[in-house]
C-alpha cells in the first residue's frame, strides 16, 4: 500500500514539474497574459483535466513556480538550519534584494509576468519562513503574535527591497542589506 502511494506521489511530482516547465517555456515565448491552459498542456503533453487536477488556473501555477524558485534561492543562500539571528536575517535580505534586482534591474516594472503576482508570492513565502524561524525561537509565543511579527518583519524587508530594485541604484546591495538589517535588528535584544 505504501509503495503504491509513494509511486503515486512521484507521479504527481513529475506531472507538476512537467506543467511548471511547460509554463515557464510558454511564458518566455508568449508572455503571461497570452499564455493559455491549452498552450501549457500541449507543451507538457498532458490533457486539460490533468492540468485542472493539479492547478485551479495559471495564476495558481505561477504562484507555485515563483515560490519554488524563491525557496530554491533561499536553500542555496541560507544555512542548512537557519535560525533567527542577525547573520541569517542579513542573508535573507540579500536573497530578496537579489531576487528583485534580477527582476527589475533598477527600473520600473515592465515584464512578461504580472509584477504584483510575483511580489505577493515572494512576500507570502518570506512570511512563512519567518514564522518558522521565530516560532522555533520563542516557545511561549501565541500564533497570532507570531504571525503578526512575521508579517511586520517580512514587509520591513519586502518594501525597501522592492523600492531599491525599481529605482536608480544609489547604494549597492550590501549597503542596502545592512541598512534594512540594522532597522529590523534595532528592535532585537540580541544578535
């Protein structure tokens, strides 16, 4: 029974990877707005029913693709077991700055992918990650306080990083990361 479930999980994972790769290829060619479900399923060589089994629409697929890429970037940037400290916070900030700089290149958005969808996915994923870090650090903290703290910190990173990536480059990414980190860590009792 478990072997059958494991095989099914692998099949689901492979299908999702096929759909994601097809989506990326089609969006690169046609742009997000012009991409249709039919284009994705044809490129992935699956039927429409298979697509809708995995995703409600192309917006949900985009969200997963963006989150997966951001998670991979974080996995390549952060320590294996990240913790809530100034060094790890700075690495997270640098990853966010890199992500936005590669997307916007210090100019206003004009993209093949809707900026607000990409930004929302990154911000939500960052909040989720911060909840994990802060939750492991504070055993007595209730969920509502933990979630609020995580959102405040994620927005404190997200807002300046986004603005920095869309304006002419006045300071380099390391200086920007240090500034954001100092503002956030200023309220922390320990580094």
